[in-house]
């Protein structure tokens, strides 16, 4: 299943760049605690966990510069995407399960909340990964959700399960969860837009051909393979 493969690659990215992704997660939690830097910190997290930068990894100086440069546009994006999920969540908290006639709208609010939350996460990823401003990022986020709705819902459902398990274990929630979510959402966006991701650990076509015509690899010949 494609959604499982995307989540698996997000986990693999985290494993292969464990130290850098742990630092990115801690960096994000600090930005969240400061509140003012949370939107920019989320954009920075998406930049750091961009799978296209598997070799040219951003260092802390680049991350700090990117954070400062993203303060204004981060808040513009947050103000454009956050109010709708927040209002819907407040409606669910106030009316779900009550005797108020508005309680009949609970299923609709749940669906709209899920869509709003998904588009919000996708918008931060698209703004970080792809060139463009607020309008372009929102359009691209909507395109990802509309072009691959089942894949998108499954990926986010798996991320919710992972986040819940991490939250119970506490330490993974602090050290890994933000980076895993960022890496996986980035993978989803790039997959829907069919943007190629170079895997440095994957042998090139030339190397595959050499293996076919040249026999076993040197280490296999060394051990008598």
C-alpha cells in the first residue's frame, strides 16, 4: 500500500539521520514553547526533514537563518489555516454530546476538522518544500488532499497512531515524533507531485549493470560468495 510505504520511508529517513532529526525535534519543541516562533519552527522542521537533502544536510546555522526569515510568512500561514480547525474543535468541545440542537452537526464538524487539520499540515510542508507564497502553498496543500484523498487520510491516520504511541512512551514523543511527522508529510507531498527523490544508498543503473555482468561484489568474492 502506498500510504504504508510513505510512512515507512519517513521512519527510514528518521533512522538514517537520527542525530540530526532528534535535534530538529528538540528545536521544534523549543519553538513551540516560545509560541511566537512556533509557525516558523514548523517550517524549519519541514526544511530540515526534506528527503531531497539526504546528502547536503542543513546545519544549525542554516536552520537558525531559515527560522528568522520565516517568522512573518509562518504567522501568515498559521493565521490562514489555524482558525478553522480551532473553531471546529471548540464547537465539538461545546456541543458534542449535549442536548443543544447544534449537536446534530457533530459528524460534519468532525469531517471538516480533519480536512482543515490535514490541509494545515500540508500547507506548512508545501511552503517549505516548494517555492511560492501563501496563496500558492494553500493551493498546493488543497491539491495534495484532493488529488490523493485516500492516501492522504491513511498517511495522517498512521501518523496519529504513531504520535499516540509516542505520547504514551513520552521520550519518543519528544525526540522523534515531530521529525517523523515532518519527514512523512514531506514524503507525501513530494509523492503526490511526483517529484523525484534521490536515494544515496540506492545503486545507480551503471552499478546495477556492473553487478550483473561482473559477477559478485568484491566483499562477496572475499568471503567466497
